[in-house]
C-alpha cells in the first residue's frame, strides 16, 4: 500500500507532472465547467486550506494543500499556462530585488 502511494506521488512530483496528471484525470470535466467555475472551486479550496491551517490536523492540512495545488493546475491547464515556466519568476529569488533571501524593505 505504502509503495503504491509513493509511486503515485512520484508521477506528480514536479509541476509539469502535476499538470499532466490533473489534465488526464479531470481535464475534460473541468474544461466543460469552464474557467470561472474552476476559479470558484479554487477559492473554495483556499478557504478550506485556511480553515485547516487554523484548526486542522496535519493530515487535513496536507489534504487541503493537495486540493489547492490540483485546482491551480487545472486552472493553468485550461488557460494554457505552463506552471514550470510561470514559477521561473521566482527562480532567481525575489522577483523585485533579485536577492535570496528577499532584501525588499
Ligand atoms: Zn525582494
């Protein structure tokens, strides 16, 4: 059981893998609902994450992090955004001051 879990985890370990598995799993259904509906689900999941951070168990928090990431991936897929590409904004540290750690006032 634990080994099976680890395998699934490895398949989605990077952002491209996450976008791929979410596309194959929910792509058609999420696309049919559309972007506004996906944004609404993402907002709802963010609310659940906020609640889990305040009063959830570590298991519940991990669950909500996963749901938020999944909806971000679904939204990016529908909008043709490559998350690996998008996150390059932070590859060199802070996008404003370009320092690690951030040196902005
Ligand atoms: Zn900065």
